[in-house]
C-alpha cells in the first residue's frame, strides 16, 4: 500500500484539497474517475461551508511526530581509557558509575574525609570519589547527560471517531495483505492495513526477531485518535503484549495534547475527551477534569461527583475539528 500522504506536510495536503475543490465545478473534473470526482466535490462543499461559517464535523486529526526515546549517556574517563555507553534511566547509569568508583576506591579511601570503604548509597559514593568539583582524582572524571534517540518523522493523520473494522472489512484487509521478500533493503515482511510485520533471523544477537512497524498504518481502519494502533502480540498461546482494549487516547497523550494546544484547541480537545470518557465534565460548573481526578479541579468548586460516561458508545459519535499543526 502506497500512502502518498506520508510524503507531504499537513500544509501541502491542505493546499491539495483546496485545489481539488476549486477544480470540482470545472469541465476537467468530469474526466476524473467517479471516486476522485466525488472527493473533489466533497472538497468543494467543505470550502463553501467554511466560507459560510458552517464547518462540518471533522473525522480526522493531524498529530505531530512522536517524541524520540530518551536515554542517559554515561561517559567515564581515566588515564587509560575513555568510554561512553547508553542507559535506559538515570538511575541505571548512576548505578554503573557507582560500580566503577567502588572498584577504584583504593585511589581515594582513607584520604581526608573519605571513608576507607565506599558507602552503600550510589550517589554518595560518586560524590565522595570525584569530590565536590569533580576533580578529586587526577586524570579521571565523568559526564552524565540525557539524549533523545529518534529519526525523522512526519506528522500523522489520525481519526477522531475511531471504530475498529468489522468482521467483513477486517477479512477484506487480511486477504489484501502483501508479502515482501527479503532484499538488499531489508528483511522480509508482511503488510496488512499498512502495518509492517518483520520476522527474520538476527545473526548478530542469535535470535529469531519479530518487529512490528506502525508508522505507515492505515489511518482509515487501525489508527486510534492518539496515533497508536491496537496491538496484541501472542507467542504460542501466551499473550506478551495487549494494547487492544482502548478506544481513545491514553491519559498521558491527552495531557500532552492539552499542554501543546492554544485555548481554542484546548476547548475542542476537552470536548472530544469528555465524549470518549477520558475526562469528566463537572455537573456543577461544567469544568473538564481528567478521568483519574475524584474532585473538580476548578478553584472554589469542590464538587466530588463524576458525571456518568460511556466511553465505548461515545467513541462512535462524530467528533469536532482538531488540528494541532498546519494552517488554520
């Protein structure tokens, strides 16, 4: 499946849609295949409605690229070596640094206020070894800093009124799956609804590796409003990953959207979140509150009763416009 939208910025897509709408009334549009002519006519209708101040409900959103994964880089140098290695957390990097200094404690043990044996606390051991200015041991030192690992990504288009395909549609998508054999560009994979599933022998690590790539997932069928794809991974009969029981953005994603939005966008996002059951509207003051909050957060309200919500039913309702990037 070739998704041309991946090759254009949101502003480019907006311009292309407006061009199609402008051409819809022309004689040239009559030469288009029926499905393209219908799309052009829809674009024209939207442009006319927008000019009259009556937008129709949006069914998709433009989400920015996902943030890259953060890792902690630990550089340790001595008179004889200089090494740098990544760690998943700051705590893990500090533990490795503490292991290093305990192995070299003879360099500082018993000198001044430094005890003969290293303390059990990792941070304290590091501070005592390197000193307050980091230069207590000649020709030795360290750096600990955070880096973001990522790759170039484009904005994604995601549906606001997500409904997973029914049995008939799912069967059609399954039958349309494509197998790509291994070549010089990469290992073999199967593509279904835009999701790429790689399975191959990883000689370097000595494992059978299975990798799922969802960046090209079909937004019309399998992309949820937060840009994620519902996944369930099974090995033999054991489920090792199940992210299938969600019908709307996870609360952390919702918080990120709200933090990045302007006041107008926040109002739209909050409305969608209430409909999806991720926020509740205070029955006293109508203030929108996160799902996990038991008490209304509006200053002076103090209401403690949540409004009734039905996430599954609400997820099927048409949703309002949400555009976090691109032109207005």
